[in-house]
C-alpha cells in the first residue's frame, strides 16, 4: 500500500510540474460544475394523498467536468463528462406510490454525457461519444421559462403516480398515459454540426 501511495505522489508531482511548465497556449480550460435539484411532490389518487421529497427528474442532481483547448486560431478540442446522481427520483415506481412509505430510495448514478469534440471555425463541430442527438429536445420547447418546474414531459415529474378506480385498483400510471413525443435523447453517436 505504501508503494502505491509513493507512486501516486510521484505521478501527481510530475503532472503538476508539467502543467506549470506548459506555455499558456497549451493550457486546458477546465471547469467543474453541477446542480442539486430537490423537490417536494404531493399527489392525490382519490383514495389517499401523500407528500414525497424527491430528486426532480426534470433536471436532476448532477455533476459535470468540461474542458477545452484552442489550437492555432481555427481549431478547438474539448470534452464534457456529466453524471446524474438521484436519490428517490420523481419518476421512480418504487418510491412514489401514494400512501406507501419509503421516502429514502437507493442512490443511483447514470452517465449523461461522455463526449469529446473537434471544432473548426469554418467547417463546424464533430462530436463523438455519448451526448445529445440532433432530435433531443425537439418537442420540449417551453415558452413559459419554467422547464425545471413543469414542461411537456410531465412523466419526468410524477410519472409513477397511479390512477386508481373506486376499489383502489391501479388502472395506469401517469408514465403509461402521457408522452411528449420527444426525439432521441442522449446516445452513443457521431454528430456533425
């Protein structure tokens, strides 16, 4: 174990020395960002009502790393790596059934973007890896500006809530009865803009 610690310190020292020696033209613009997006969700199915504390699946909790570097005056190379972290997601079947206890769901991680790109000022941008497809978001135009609170994909906010009959039998869930007809979301792809 001590050997690995020494190797790690040595590697970190070499990496820091390399970054300090590189000229400014070789510097990488690197950013760490993200968001925490929790919500309070209330539902009433006619027989029971409940309040849940959820991670808003409309724009979930996530963290991202981005970086880019310009070469010459025409080329730019960069990457985007973004992961979602949800606890008790607002669209999750297991945690949102009205009248059921269980506000504390398992934490799940999901890869959203893992993408590199090459961009030329005159010829456009080539993206490789998992990222937005050209059709992602085509039906999700929101003129109200309230996308995080409510938008065309209502199943993201409360898709697991169920419609029930007078005998408390489940008829269908919101997820099963609504669609915003959006295009493909994020996928492994090659994209040219």
